C-alpha cells in the first residue's frame, strides 16, 4: 500500500453506497412481493417477516 497525494485523493469518487442501497431496495421489494403473492394465492397460512412480524390468514 502507498499513501495517496492530495490530488489523487480528490479524484476518488464513491459510488458503492448508492449501489448497495439500490440492491437492498430491490431485495426488499422482491421479498414483499413474494409475501403478498403468497397471501393472495392461499386460503390459509402464516408467515414471519424478519423483525418479529408474524401474519396469519384463515
């Protein structure tokens, strides 16, 4: 590893947080979509969402 000069550090652009947020958003939307599909296509059942939320339908 080498130390960067001030000019080199000024050229560094960060894009990882935006990409990570986009991936996490798509993942959450996919999970919610599966749960809603499961809810509407079954007559009875239950599901637990991370965070302790539990849903039951009969």
